[in-house]
């Protein structure tokens, strides 16, 4: 993500919950993988007490992409 903001980039907004459906954008820096991948939310899960949540997606990833952000289509971090 490129954000031309003086003094650094602004903080991202983190989604309070992951929607069950929607588009996902992933930013990676792996060897041979696209710099920006897009896909759909495939499944959503979390702990029974709601303290943690996660989702699986269909955006292409490759070796070395770990640690890159997964963003919802509206720009919030998933």
C-alpha cells in the first residue's frame, strides 16, 4: 500500500468482524508472486468467546508473502 503522507503512513482501520462474504486484497513481496493479489473470502472462523477471528481466502499467495496485509475491499485490515 502506498500512502504519500508526510511523516509516514496513517494507521489502518482494523475490521471489528470479518464479513462472511466479500473481496480480499493481499499485498505480498514473495519471489514470483504478484505484488497484489485479489480473491474472495472462502470461510470465516473464530474462538467461541469472540476474542479471535480469522478467514480463509482465495487470493493467490506465494513463498515469501507471509506477513503481508490481507485487506477487505473497503481498505480495512481483515
